């Protein structure tokens, strides 16, 4: 293709057990998908899932065994952590039935849905889009993707986040209001999923602020953990 400038290399995430990378197509995120977090954000009950997106190049790969620098973003005074199970789609589709959803999954990773909470809340109050609060550069840290066959019983995995070695978020994936298959079903009714899509499935209770110098450790049992330092 003849292009007027060189296109940027696409975002990609390492895959556990191979040198091949997972090329990222889109990043979808689920809002308020754990009951205790929905409560802390002012909601109650099982409302229908809702979605937002981040640009694919918001991915920040956290290499195993390293402390990855996480740049503190501009404009905010309230950068929040949200640890999340990330589902990596390997086979696309639309209107995917709940009992067919598992076939579309390539694997899973630990991710962070970093949030400029003050800007998100400003936009919410004005009825405006959340993009500035959610879709900024480096807002989607992620660890290597574990292929689903190697990930164990992900629906019952423990999920946690520590900041400076203090536990901030701790739950299990079975506490999801909309589980992985239901999320894929609902999401694929709104968008045709493609290989390379990542789904950040929502965060448990305990979200809070981090500042430069803080170290974040995200863990999900069966997956490779991540460690980042806010700089
Ligand atoms: Mn989130």
C-alpha cells in the first residue's frame, strides 16, 4: 500500500509459551460488573451491562519479571487503579450465544483499567462521553496472555491488586455480575467481535488513587501477574 507516512506498528501483547504476539484490534471495557464496586460507584442491583472503549494503542505491556513504568497522565489529580480480568478474543463473531462464547476466547490476562476519575466524574455530571477519563495514553496496562487451555478454572480465579504491598482490591471472578460468556454475548450483539479484541471485564470493589512512586501488583490465579510503578 502506498501511504503518505509510515503507519504506526500495531499494539501487540506477548503470549505465554510462545514467541508469537497477540495483535490487538480493539479494547472493549465493561462498566460496573462486580456488585460491591457497582455499590461504591452509586448503583445497586443487576442493571444491563454497559460498555466503553479504549484505543488499541493504550495498551501498556507489563513484561513478566519486570517493574514496568506507568506514566502519570496529564490533567488529572485523581488517577485510579481498576484491576480486571482481560479476555482475549481469538475468533470473531456477532450475536454469539452464551453457550458458544467460550469457543471465541483465545486466552486471558491481568489488566488495569486506569482511570482519570476526576475527569470521568466531571464528564458524567455533564452527561458527556467518558473518553478523557478512560481512553488516555497508557491507560490499559496488561500482562502476557495465557492461552485458555493453560489458564485453569478462570471463572473461579482469585483477582487482586496490591499498592505498595497493601491489599486494595480482592475478589474472585465468579463475583462478576455478568460472567465472561454473558459479556461476550451482550458485547457481540452491539459490535461484531474480531480476532485481536480485548475485553476488560470490570473491576472489583476497592478502587482508589495512586501517585508517582507507587507500585501496583495485579494478580489473577492461573495467570502471569503484573507489576508497575507510577512515574
Ligand atoms: Mn473498569
